[in-house]
């Protein structure tokens, strides 16, 4: 089941991947480009996943049942 630990575990994985990208990126004149691209990609993917995860975990709009008569809708 989904829990708050998923966000923390995902964050730990992203931090580890970002550190690996920082230290293991190829050396040369494009070092900054490699680091920036990899770290920004990791962070962007994590943010997108976290937003979608939280939107499904705590939806802002509750689903409505379509099989109920209008006069029987609970308030």
C-alpha cells in the first residue's frame, strides 16, 4: 500500500543518483553541462512522480457515484 515512506525512499534514491552524477560525470569541458543535465533530470522526474503520487493519495475532488438516483444523493 501507499504510504509516506514512498516519498522519503524516492528522495533518498534521487539524492544518491544525484551524488553519483556529480562524482561520476565525464571530465572535460562539458563537465558542468553533464552535471546540470543529470541532476535537473533526476529532480524533475522525482517532482513529477511525487506530485502525481500525492494527487492520487489525497485527491482534491471526491469521485461521485453515477448509479444513484438524484433524489437519493447523500449530502
